[in-house]
């Protein structure tokens, strides 16, 4: 019986302590404005499109190389995959 009371008291104490800790946590203000976020997203989008265009160019070069070597169609897929990874 005493064990049950001790466990209940510990449970109540931990919930009260957690509530007090959460009470004193300061909320963080917004780091950037909406305009700054839009600029950051635009820059990230530009970097992504540059990266995608570079990958597309590399893939086209690898396809042309595979075609020049007259690699069969099923092996060409693996060749292009490996070529792009290089």
C-alpha cells in the first residue's frame, strides 16, 4: 500500500515539475520575415534548377556516348546510370 502512495506521489511531482519547466520556456521570435523567406526560397530554387540542368546535360552526354558505342538497349540503361555516377 505504501508503494502505491509513493509511486502516485512521484508521478504527481514529475507532472508538476514538467509543467513548471514548460511554463518558463521562452518562445522564440520569428527569425526572418516573409520577404526574406521568399528570397531564400528563390535562391534555393535557382540552385536546384542549376543542379538539375547539369544532371540532365550529363545524362544526355552519357546517352550519346552509349549510342556511339552501339550498346544494346537493356545494357544502355545500366551504362548511362554508371556514366552519370562518374
